[in-house]
């Protein structure tokens, strides 16, 4: 039981840091990496070389996904800079009816279309909602 609880401790630690202490994603990634590395080396007695090679393998494995996310962020930045994002939202206003319908169309319609096309939708949908007047709560 102790091994099971210790294996979940990085997840619990990151939830505490994110929810209660409101740390940024970059900080969470660094804290999670260091905590998991220390846990693997000190508690599970994994050699440091194996732990570091596993970390490098994790980075190389997720690199294609990181490029897809970077492409979504680039697309969002390009659409925002050229004003196309606002024009798309204005077009949605005409066809979707009320505010609720427009927001549902943006969140479900655009997100499903982009995910189906192989693009991570969040970097584009979030600015579209902001352009539609939906601001994030703090």
C-alpha cells in the first residue's frame, strides 16, 4: 500500500500546487520533474542514470505532440494578429443566434472540427471565446 501511495504522490503534489497555490504550468513541470526524479532515485532506489534516460525518453516521445500544440498556438497567434479570429466570431454571431448558441458553436463545433483535423483546439478556441466576449474568471 505504501508503494501505491508514494507512486501517486507526484500527482497529489501537483494538484496542491496548481489548485491551492496557483502555480504556473512551467513551475508545475519543473516541480513535477524534480519531485518525480527524487522519488524515483531516493524512495524507489532507481539509479540516477536510468531515471535521467527515462526523462529524456519521455521528452522525445512527447515531442511530436509538443509540435502539434506549438502549431495550434502559432495558428491562434496568426489568426489574432490578422484579425481573422474576430471575423470568424462575427460570422458565428450571425448564424448561431443568441450568445449561448454562439458559445456552444465555438466550443463544440470548432473544437470538434479542429480535433478531427489533427489540430489541438484549445489554443484557438480560447481566444475565440475571448473575442466573443467570454472572459476567463480569476
